[in-house]
C-alpha cells in the first residue's frame, strides 16, 4: 500500500495535537478536585483556593498557570453549563440622528423611521436603506446639509455628495459597533463571568454574548444596556495618598479589634502550598512590580501569617502599596498615579473597607477611589487610583462629549499610540486641565481616562496641550491602542445597545442536559460497536478501532479550535459516529461483492477500497456542503451542530478510509485472517431484485397523499407550530412540583399578560410546561423583562414552580432567522444541483436529486403538522428544526449519490454515456438493489443512534431528534423510491422533446 508511512505520520501528529488539547481539561479538573477536597463543601473556601491558584503554574513541564489552563479546557455551551445568551443590537437609527445633530426635518426623521421598519422586516444594510429612503422623500436635497457640521468637519465637506455621506455613515456605523463591542466586553469582564464568549455578527449591527453561569437577568440587562459614560479626571499621586491609607489601616485595625466577629475571614486561605495575597513581599523584590510576582507567600504557615496580617494590618493584607527598593536599600513609594494593588478576589474586601462609616469619614470629599479595568498582564492584580474631585457638583473635569474623534496611530519611532481630537469647547477645557497637570516640571501629574467608573489609562501629562489634538503614549500594543481609541470615542455619540434576544438556561437544566447527553452518547456508541462487530466479524472490529480513533480526533480538534460544545454539538458527535460507519459499510459491502466473485482477500480489499472511494467522496462532500451552509446561516446551537458535523466528516474520512486501510494492510502483511461476515450475515441481501422503477407511480401516490394530508392539517391548525425563533416573543420553561393543567394555567396567565392569551404546552412531562407570550415584546425599555417576568410570577401565584430556562426573540431577530432558514434551504438545493450536474454530467440527475430534496422537506413538514398535538412532546418549528431539515437533505443526497455512482460505474463498464427505455429501467433497478445492503445498514445504524438519543437525550433536543428520525426514514424511502426513479421520467420527457 502506497503512502502507509505518511498516513501513520499524520495519525501520530493528529493524536499528539488532540492529546495536548485535551490535557488542559484534565489538569484543570485535577486542580478543581483538589479545591473541592480542601473546601469540603464550603463554596467560599473553594473559590478562594481557585483564586489563589490562578497565577500558580499547575501544568508540569509546560508551565501554564491555572488561569491559562482553564482558558484552554473544553468549552461547554450554555445548554450544558447553564447561563445566559444575549444578542445586543446597536441602534444605528439613534447614531444617524446624533451624527446629524438630531434635526427636526420631517423627511429626514421619516427616512430614519422607514429604514428601521425595513430593517425589522429583514433588511440588511441600515445605512443604505436610510440613504435610499431619504432620496425618495427629499429628491435633490443633499445629505451633507445635515451631516457636514462642526463635529464632522474633518471628515465631511459641505459639498460632499450623497455617496460620500453614505460612505461616512457606513464607516461611523462600523466604528460604533466596534466601540460598543469594546465597552460591552469590558463590562462583562468586570462582571466576573468565567470564559465569556463575544462575537460580532458580521454584516449586521448585532453582538452575540454568551455568559456561562450567569442567572441575574435584571443586573445583566442594566449592565449591558446602560449608556457609556466617558470621563476625564485629575488624580492624586501615591505620595499624597499614602498617609491617608496608613490612617485607614490603623482605623480598621482598631475598629475590627473592637468588633471581634467582624475579624472572621470569609475568604479562608487555601491549603499548604497555595499562593495568597502577600503582595508587599513580592513588590519589594521588583521595582517594576510585575503582576506575575504578586501572588505571594506560598509557605506552609501562610494561613497563620495571613490571619496575623489581617489582625494587625487589615488594609495592607488585601491592598499592597507600590514600592521598590531604592539605591540606599530602603523601600520607597514608586512615583505615579497608582496608589495600591490587589488581587481580583480581594478588591471587594478593599471596597467594603473603604465604605465602612469609620473609614469613609476619614476620606476627604475631594477624593474617590477607582480600580483599573484590566489586571496587570499575566496576573489577577488590579491597580487602585485616587480620583481628584475639583468641581463643587462632583462632576468630572471633562466628559466624553468633548471628544470629536480618536485614532489608533503610530509615533515617529513606529510605536503604537492614540491620537485624540477635541471639539472646540472641549479644547479650551483640555488646555486648562493639562496646564495644571504639567505645571510642576519635577512632578508632572496624570489624568485618568475613565469609562463606567473604571480607569482605562492614566497617562502622565508632559506639557500644556492647546489646539485639542493630543497623543497618548505608553507601553501599548496595537490591540491596546485600538481598544483605547474605541473607548475614547464611546462617549462621543449615543448609539444605544439594546437586548434584541436572550436565552437563559438554569443550572439544574444544564446539569440534566450533561447527564442526558452523556448517557445517550455512551449508549449510542456501544450500539454501533456491537452492531459492527456482530455483522462484519473481524473487519467490524477494525471499523470499531477506526471509530474510536475518529471520536478521539473529533473531540480533540473541537477543543483545540476553541469550539463551544453544546447539546446539539453532542448530537452532532453521535451522528458523526453513526455516519462514520457509512464509509466502512460502503467499503465492506464492496469487498464482500469482490469476495463473492472469487477474488482473494487481498485483491478484494484493494478493489473494495478502490470502487467505494468515489461514493465515499461524493457522499461526504455533499454532507460537508450542508454543514457549511448550516454554519453560515445558522447561529448558536445550529452553528455548534454544523461545526461538529464538518469536523466529524473530515475526521471520519481519514479514520474510516486511511487508518482502516493501514490496519488491513498490516493484517495482510502478518498473514492474519480477515473476515467480513459470519454464518448469519454471509448471505444477507443476496439476490435482491425489487422493481423500484416499475412501482414508482405507487410511491408518487403515497407521497402525494401524505403531503396533501399535511396541507389539510396546516389549514386546520391555522399554520405551522412556529417556535419563538420564527415569530418573536418570550418563552419560559417552567417546572412545577406536581402535574398541572395547561388550560387552567392559560386562563390564569391571560389577565396577568394584559388579556393577551399566552401559548401554554406540556414540555416532556405533565409537571413541566413551555409558556410563550408576545406581551411587551416590542417594548425596548430596560425594565421590560422584569415587568413580563413579574406578570408571569403573578399569573402562576399559588403554585410551587421553578423557571428553568427562558428565551426572548424580538421581531427583527425572528425575521432574520426566517430569512436565514429560507436562504439556507434554497442555497443548499442550488449547491446540490450544481455539484450533481458537474459530478455526473447529467442535468436529469441534478434535478431528480433536488426534487427529492423538496419532497423530503414537504414530507417532514407534513408529518409535523399531522402529528402535532398527538405526540407527547412539542413539535415546534425553530432553528434546530431547520438544522434537522438540512441534515435530512444531506442523508437523502448521500444515499442518492451512492446509487448514482453505481449507475455511472455500470455505464462506464458498458462503454456508454447513457441508456434508454427498458435498458435504463433495468440499470437503475440493478443500481438500487446492488446498493440496498449499504442503504439499509447505514440507515439502520443511524436510526438506532438517533433512537438512543431520542430516548435518553433529554427533552431539550427531543423535537430536534424526532425530525431527524422521521427524516432518516423519509430519506431512505426517498433515495430508493423517489430521487433515482424520477430520473427515468425526466429522461423520458427529454427524449420526447
């Protein structure tokens, strides 16, 4: 076998990469297990232990810290971990009005309003829509009359064309989204979310945020939707603040000593060997006070030392002064604006100390403390600043409205810097402030740039700045200057960010999802292994080994790419397991055919792989196309499913074809006997001669009856049972302590929801319901979510219940999902048609396959409408249903392609391009019967896998898997009875013409 060494090399490299990627999860798990053993159920002690280990190197040899290891472990999605998924929408309408100075022109405001309506209806480019609407309403009027104002003068001239204005607005819209992303990211980081995931949705004005473990909806809504407040403050130098801190420390020591219970340390120290907050020791060693050295004591007596420190110097136990060792060997305060440093876990305690009445009384009214927005690089150490309040009303020296523009730039030496431009009014104030800060040449002061009460930068002022153009330099990277530039522009214009959609999963539901997902995964895997071993004997064990390798590769690659593993993702992995045996079944069935022709085992294996490869490649390419389309048009769980599917397809090709081929060759070289069957399976599917073509009209009638019945039920039910994804609204999954009546709940909730009748359906069991309402869905007020949930609680009063998950989808998001689903199906069909026509050089094959695809979609929809209300679970049509539909289309296409490949092979053997009449009928019947074993075995394998997931996978994906189950049956039926036989009728029509 050629290339055996190369295949082994690739397999070894992949194995090393995957093992390395998965090792981070093992190391993180060990540290967390140690934390649990130490804490013995005390969550505060467990958290303190993990915090203390964050900068400690826990990965042997490689030397990664726990914080770094944690960032590289398997990333679980919200449906497995619990948490909150939020889609933020940046209001471009507000941005446009603000850039124009909020004009009162009726046509201008009408254009803004019309553009928003069109965007809500599924439009894509708000700026382009706005310009078109304005030109319709005000023909001949120049947009520059509105936008070429004093603030925009540097970028837009009074004689600018409407095209120039459109380009300017597009640029500002992109900049506003970038600024919002930076602000939102800093707020999420400040909230303390572990491993948040933020993505700008390309081509839209939306930002997707996933926050594992977060459940406080109201707090998150305020956090994300609050307007950014940019401020510039003068700051005190550390030499000015140090005496006050010393006084505070003494006050605390006396107060806490007098109040003994208050001395109890709720953040108990970790076990021996842990790294704690002995910051003063590390700081004394290094004049640069590197964050990596601030993790402290690490001695066996650290607990006792910390307890003593807390008693005698409570402030300095959690706050370290910036000190260094001078030339005389004495410790000295490091000059600058930083007045203290604390580990992240200690910042809350510092804040609590500063709020104590005894301490607050000692802090002058002209001073307030703020933390840095980010920790020092490579650590969890945050810096504390003392802000100087000079105005009587307590307002900052300068606000964000003073900034006209800001750019990430480079200085004359090529180092990254930020160039900041002030408005005319801001320039005058800025000149005065900078003059004061730079007045003393021996003691130049700093000015803090603050957003949302967090210090982003505190550059030292070198000289008075006149003219309103300033450069901010420092030890910046390009990413730093881009972020700071966005922050400076964040306060320039109001572009409100609103929650357009949200999805919340309770920790109980997440834990249940993990349990159900793992159970279904293990059982499905065992089913596959047993089936392959029983049916194909020793060759089946080769396939099983390849399957294990494939599974290892898929999970390893997912982790190494940082992909988020969701419940649909687990379903994708399980489906990949089922689909990966398809290649082996194709090969094994061809080998058995060759063996039946009397060839030796070695020759049969060679020919089997050779003849099966075209079908394997074609079927996998079609599935990969489907996966790619799912990824492009889907979002959230659908993208997770698509990612897993695409990776699984590539990995399966390598494991099932290349690795199994190497194993077989190794067996042959060592003269080990290879069996591809046993006494029970040897003659299975032999001498089959079903007349699929002759009975095709019967199959057409059966399909027509089912589709007509589905259409009838569609009108009877008043349309499809669309989920909240497709129609907008709020959905709550509510679990009760006992069985409930849905009609009673509906009657109670209707008055609570302002006499708007909600949809109430049982979800999996009699004690669990899904409640859907459009109550206040278009209200964009921050408090609306709380109002709706209060109404829900009021309507359910008197019952014992728990809201285990909730979802919100605004009409604009819903319209985008509908459009995305429509285009996904349409484009997938187009790609399938093109691929089949190019691959088989016959338009009849391409059209026949596409007709079969539409047939499958209509059949699945028909079964959904017919069975809706009959099945004991929801048959809702949402995003996951579209993923199921496209996957069903992939099944049909792969099986159809296998049959087409067999037809092409027989035509090639006959030396002809096509056959006609009865010859063609016989050929297609032969192709269908000769591939029937592969079709049935693959279908049964995948069906059993899906059945296992359906039974054990949990309620959250039951509707999704049910669609796949129906689709698996329909896909098999369609590939045998519709897609290939229909080629006969298409060919006959072409011949008549």
